[in-house]
């Protein structure tokens, strides 16, 4: 799920770009300014919490600008309705009665926390200054490790190695072995945005500034500690505004957003995308272009059958047909987790609950999260 620190880093980078100089350590300076911005925002967080609560408490279907897509059958055909909405509820059967699961107890960290739909909480990450306790699932022991020594902790969706960031060690990523609790530090160069684990937890995709050129590059760090950087031709693969590498659901490709160079840009909304470019994490070779007009949040943004994807669009979260790039519906959040072709999981931040919905956005199951996770960024993974 998304990191609050990314917005602060992004704003800091924009401030640096507006200055009449190019800092020698852009990412480091951005992080320092990002911390200052986060401190200011924390002071205003209490005032904004009530307004956020009112917005997020609105039922799922009412938040949709368009009726939701029917995702169970894949992309709709020309003679089939692509969407259904609240007014068509009688046509799709009776409204399901959502179930409320009990809240986990105080000893929740001693066992695997199963979420609605059968997936599990793989971790809950600290993502800024000051550092707070993060939780990483040790699948061998079936317990969560509490980690409070680092400003950022990124749990893998699977596997036994987590990534940690210490702001006193700029340009490095630590690999925390959950079995031994030892940390191996790897020099990666300055990275921006959020590191992203592959679905199998074996490789970490970093959005880095290449030391030699100062340009955007793909860094691939394995859980074993090997590291390679693949420069990206930014003229050919043009991206502006919150550019970051993440993974496709198959784990064999990484994804980079592509800005539409013909569309106007504004700081008031995300830049228009013409699609996403896929690259091989093995050698950085471009593999495929998909006309997806938005930003996928991660591998679980893609439906299991590969036909649809949830993206952050210019006007909010959208469901897109991967084959033709057409918007076929809306989603509650741009980081929705697609468990099955007809089941999605999202986090209700207003209540700190995980909610399972069907393809029409109808709520099926709701389960509270432990209070300790309220402000943390979650990593979800298969059981």
C-alpha cells in the first residue's frame, strides 16, 4: 500500500527543481526536505482527520464516479453491458449481507493475521521520521518481528528478507534476514520514491538516480545482496510526476509509467499517461508497452487473469482494460489488492479495517486491524 512519505519527497524534489541549481545529492536533499515537510504536516494532521473521516465513511458505491466494472467475466463484449450500478441492483441479484469479523486480540503479533479473502498481512511498514515500530511476518515461525531501529522498513509479500532504510546511511539499503536478525548493507546509490518487492520477495525494484549520468535508472537488488543498475532512456521512455518502478503480477517484468507528451501538465492533478512500459529486471531491456492510462500501485493491482488493472488516474482510481486501455469502471482506492478476478481487498483508513468487496463493489466482509497498524503502510501477500 502507498507510502505517505512519497508525497513529501515528491514535493521536496519539485522545490529543488525550481531552484536555479542542480544539487549534487538530489535524493538526499529531497529526503531532508521531506522530513521537514512531514513534521509540518503532522501538526496539521489532527485538523484534517475529521474531514477525511467524513469522506471515507461514505459507502463504496457512492464514491464511484461511474458504475463499477463487472470483472469476473473479463473485458465486456460489444453487446454486453460493461458496468452495473446501484440502480441496477435488482438485475444482479439481492444485495449481499456483509459479515463483520472479530477484532484481533492484544497478542495478534504472535500468529499470522489472515485478512478477508484468505490473504495475509505480510508486514506493516514505518515510512518516515521519526521511526516507529514496524512489523514483518516471519513465515517460518508464524509470528511478526517488531522492528523499531529504522526510519523505513519494507516487508516482502513472501520470503524471509525485509528491506530497511537508515537515514544516517544515505545511498544504502539494508537487507534484514528474519531468521538471523542480521542486516546486510548494500550500496545502491540514492533512490527516490518507495522500494518495491517482487511478488515472490526475491528482488527489490528501486527507482534510482544513476551515479554516472544523474538520470533515472532501474535498480534491482536481490534478497541475497547482488545489485545491478539499468539506465533508462528518458527521452524514449518519457515519464514525469511521481515516476517509479514496480512489478507486474507475473514477477517477470517491472513497470514504468509513460507520460503523454501531448497533454497539458498541472501540479493540481496527476500528469496524463499514455500507458506503461514494461522492462526486464534481468537486463533492463524494454519488453512490452501497454496502453494503460494511469499508475498501477504494485503487482496486486493487476487482475489474476491479466485482463484488468487498477490504476491511479487523473480523476481518481480507475479499472482499466489492459488490452485496449479503456476505462471500464472505478475502484475505491488506487492501491486495491486484486485477490481473485471477482474479489478485491481494500483498507478503510477511517475505521482501520480491511474490507473485501465483489466485482460490483458490494461489501462482503469487514475485519478490524490492530490499533498498532493505524498509521503504518501495509504489505499484503498470499497465504
